[in-house]
C-alpha cells in the first residue's frame, strides 16, 4: 500500500510531524538525506504507525500515492532549493511539495513560481509550536494554491492543535502568504518575549526580587488577562534550580540573545511597507544589543547611570508592571496585525485577520487567551485599521495607562532599559494625537531641500523660499 504523505528531513521537527501524522492514522513515507537517520527513526518510532522508511529519494517518491504530497522539513534557505531540485525530476505533474520550515516569504513566492513552471504545486506552510507542538498539535498557517490546500487539508487539520473543536489550521492565502503570517507570528513572539524580559528586569533590579520570586509572580499572572504559553513557561524557567550551583538556572545563563532571522525579516518588511512596528523592531534591536557583551561590559564601568533610588513599593510595582506588560502586549499585537493588513492589501492576499488570531489560539508559541478577543474584533469590524480602536482594547489600554506611565518613569529613573515598554507607550501616545509635530519636520525638509509641504487650510503642495524673499509658492 502506498503512503498518503511523505516527509523528508527527519530532524526533530520533521520527525515529530511525521509521527503526529501516523498517530492520526495516515500512512507516512519518511526519508532523510542520511539513511542512518531514517533507519533510526523507524527503529525508534516504527511501532507508532504505518511508516515506510525510504533509503533513496526515488524509493521515497515511489512509496507515495499519486498525486503525491511531500512535506519538506529542512533548514530554511538553500537546503530547501536543493531538495526541490533533487525531487522535481522524480515527480509527476500535479504533485504537491509542502515546505513546512521557517522560509522567508519571498523565497516561497519564488519557489511557487518555479514549481508551477515545472507543473508542480508548491505550498509554503508556517508551523508553530516547537518540537512538542509538531508532535501533539501545532498551529498551521498554510499558504499556496487553494485547490492544493483542499487536497492536503485532511492531513493538516487532523494534525493541528484543536481548540473548542476548531483546528488551529486555516488556509491563509496564495504564494508566500502562509510563511508571511508565520513570520509575523514569530515577530510577535519576539515582542512578547522582550516584554517578559523587561518585566523580569524591573522586578529584579527595581523590586529587588529573586528569580524564583519573580517566577511565582508570573505563575499568578498566568491566571489572569496575561494567561498564555509564554507567561506560563516564564514561571517555570524562573523557578528552575541549577544543578551545578544550586542557585536559579537563569542566573548562570549568559545574557546574549540569539536569533535566526524571522523577527528581523518582520521588522525589515514593516520598514518596506511603511508600517510603524515599534514593539517587534525594538525586540530585535534589544537582542542585537544583548549580543554586544564585551562592549557592554566595558561600558558598564565607564558610562554613568542614575544615582541610587530609594526602594519602591514592591506590591505596587508588581501590579504596575503587570498592567504595563498587558498594555504593551496589546500594542505589539495591534502593530503586527496592522502589518499583516498592509501586506494583505499590498499583495492582494485578502487575509482573514480574525482567522489568523483563531489559528494562533492553540499549538503555537504565542498562544494566549486574549487572541479570542482579536478574533472577535475582526469578526465585528473586518476592515479595522487598528486593534486599539475596538472597545475591548481601547478600554484595556486606557485602564492600564496610568500604571504603564509609572513603569516607564520608574524604569527610566532607575536606569533600567525598557525599549519595548517605552516604545509601545510612545506609539500609543503618538497614535492617539490628532496633531503631532511632523509639521516641523515638513518645514525643515522644505527649508533645506524644497521638498514641499501641505497646508491645513487647503489643498496643494507649497514651497517657501525661506532664505530668499520668504514668499510661499504653489508647486503643483
Ligand atoms: C515556533 C517558533 C519557532 C522557533 C523560532 C525561534 O513558532 O514554533 O517561532 O519557529 O522557535 O523561529 O526563533 P529565533 O531562534 O529567531 O528566536
């Protein structure tokens, strides 16, 4: 009997996806470039379902039902192109290649076009949830030809996480749309993590609390508005004792954050689209700054900070930080969703943003209670410009703003860097201003470059001969 689906690339994500499929009753052919890995997979997990281990790509292709569905789970970048190039000559017209890695969306667009020229169908699907999610139910963001999606939806919806009877998998849009949405998911993941790190920093350095004490606070936070996977695991990570030192494990982990690119791509795309994406972008920069460990060490004994401040009311600080975290998180999601909306318009994707929030409710790294609220917001206002403008979120940030402002002031007075908290608040304050200071920017641009400006009291573009006769001239 031929297999319903094939998975090539049996590192942990590919292996776990294949096992998830088999456990759901699908017949799965598995292949890895190194045959030893395929053999090991069959030895370890063969009993879990109907697997066929293939030594060569030809055997792998021959083991599959036609039209074939092949899931490629290899490192993003050149390895994906290499696998497509090797597979393509062995496939038949109409076969479907599914790239389930964290590919950059322009690559997915390019591969979709390339495969179409070869008569093959290509799908780029975002898969979130790490190893555990891949095995027990990830969030899946499939992009590509809707007809091709229709042919593999049975497998994808069966293996996805499920919340209240709804699978965390829905067709996102054509071409690179699935990988785009996964990219923004990861960007939001960066912002969430940065906000959590800033909260931890404040509670430790202003509140004087230890890692396990802060862990307990996160555990409590996880029972309220902030309830989410990342808040939950923060409690667990902060509570962990290091076996070597007997102290908290986080205290001996180096403070240099690494990154594989998805957050950076999100920020770059926001700049290209002209969308203010301050939370995610600050999170990327914060990781970059953290990586400058030697420079920071030198600066720590050279650059002055504020004079020590008296201890603060810790209970009040904890509650203020909780509220600031929630408000800043709302801003980060509002920005990320505004970016997806802009990308959808620019690319003609027609993204259903409410559905995106729905498929993120389970399985993925940013899964959280409050995503339900985002779905509701887009269900009642499909053309919403900004999530902050629906009553639920307007009220949430409005109620939190006093605490949010106190946190930014306190952190600044104590010399604790809070790029995500403070930039989110600045975005909020900038967004809610009817008239900001960009009039002066325009005046300056016109002075030095005759770049022209518009007037509030009429149409048209104007230039002032600032340094000559000072006269205003109409330029259009
Ligand atoms: C997920 C994660 C996953 C991965 C990130 C980590 O959704 O399951 O986002 O994709 O953990 O890519 O990214 P960095 O290594 O860049 O932090």
